[in-house]
């Protein structure tokens, strides 16, 4: 029989967390301890939290993301798990976030500076600045119209050069493009 573990009700307010998708067998035998008005279910353990939901991202005053399994499960409803120590503080004023890009998968996302993988090299920004810059990175990844002014052999190399500058410097996108365009 599972002994109920109940975190403080304010434990999750203004937090950032990346949950890892797990399979349904992980919550077998656990008691559901909370269900949100939006239909998400929560299971608390001494180690962390399981969340069963069909929506992830911004939740009220928190930013919770799901890192999907590979290959991705077919169900729209996903089960995520996060350790308690993986819930990091969030606010609009501090420079808490950095951007990381996966050039092989052509993806980018933001991470919290308390993430143990943060090496101190990517520029930290506020959530607003990070969102703005992340949109620029994703546009570079997904679109090609921006590249018409450049001479290049491989658009992926050009993307990587510009995105790397966006992540590791304070230069604006226009400054980066001008510097690259000017060297041609």
C-alpha cells in the first residue's frame, strides 16, 4: 500500500520543469492525489511527481515541458515524471534561461540555468528575451526565405553559424546577418 506523500500546495507556483515521458506501468499502484480542472492527474512520490496530461507548456504560473520518448508514444495523453529537485524557480525579471539547439534534429528549446547540463557558455536571458530569441532561432530552422540574400553552399551550415551566434552572444539577428553578409 502506497503511503501518500503530499508536497506543499505552493511548491509548484512560478516554476520551470522538464518532465520525462514514462510508460503507464510507472504509475500502476500509485494513488492519484490531485486532478486539475483541465483534467490533468497528479501522483506524488517521495522522489518526484508524475503528471498525466494531454497538454504541456505554460500552466497557470509555471512552465512545464514534456520531453517525449523516442519513438514517441501514440497517445495524446502523456505521462511525465520529474524529480522534486528538477523544479526550478521562474520569474519574469531574472536572467534564468538559455537556449540550446540540436542541429541534427533541427530543434531548439530553452532551458533553466539550474539545469545541471548548463555549462555557463550560452547567454542567460529573461523569459521574455528568451522567447523572442527562440522564435528567431526556430524561424531560421524552419524557413528558407531569409537565406536568399546570402551566398552559401549548405544552408544548414549557414543556419548553424547564425543560430550559434544568437545563442552565445548578445548580438542582434540583424548584426549577425550583416556581419556574415559583409564577409561574402
